[in-house]
C-alpha cells in the first residue's frame, strides 16, 4: 500500500511539474508582444541561410523576427519574406532590407537600413519593403565577373600567341 502511495505522489509531482514548465515556457515566450507585419520582396535574389524565426534588426537592434519565406504566387521570380516587427517601432518610408550573416555559421538575419536621413513619414502596416542584395553578395558577384573577364582575356591572349603568330613576331623583331 505504501509503495502505491509513493508512486501516486511521484506521478502527481511529475504532472504538476509538467504544468508548471508549460506555464513557464509560455511566460518566457513573450506571446503578449504586439507586432506589425511587413512583407519583404526580393527580386531574383537568393535568401540562402535565412530561416523562419530569424532575427530582424533595425540599425543593429533586434526588433522582430521572420515569420515566413515563400515564392510569390503570381511571379515565381520574387521571393516574399514575411516579418513581424514590434508595434512600438515605426519604420520610415525610405527603409530597405538586406541579408546579413551571423559570423561563420552561415545563418542569416534581416538588417533594416534607411537610405539617407530617416524621414518623418512612416510605413503603414502590411507594407512591402525592398530586400536588396547584401554588400557581400555584390562583392562576390563583382569578383565572379572579374574572374570571368580575366579568363576570357587569357583565352584571347593564348589565341593571339599561337605558333604562326609567334613566328611572325620573331620575324618582325629580327627585321627591326
């Protein structure tokens, strides 16, 4: 009889602990924060490394999170990223978004920036914000273009320096 009483007490303790843990998780998750929704639009760009629940930062301060990532149903070249921003943050109309990486992990987050001085007019809820290529992406594209052009130049130089042309250059130098 005493063994069953101990088992019953242990079972009730585990159930009470589970309920308390559930309430603690709900309390720490801050579900009470009011958030405004915005939609980031990426034109023919990649959002690799970006996941739902990634951080959204405005001038380095965490102000929200990514809620969803999907393709536009009307035009598959556009990627739509839904973000939720704390409602006490007002975003100016000259704002744009960029992907940024967290260190060496490859995980990405959204960085919101303003072009020029922040304006006094603010975006309404559910507005679309342009998602631009990041500096690293632009730099890698530029380096790729430079390497392609260099490769083409080397191929043309090799074609110019074939056996026949080398003999003609030797004859010209000999005549000089």
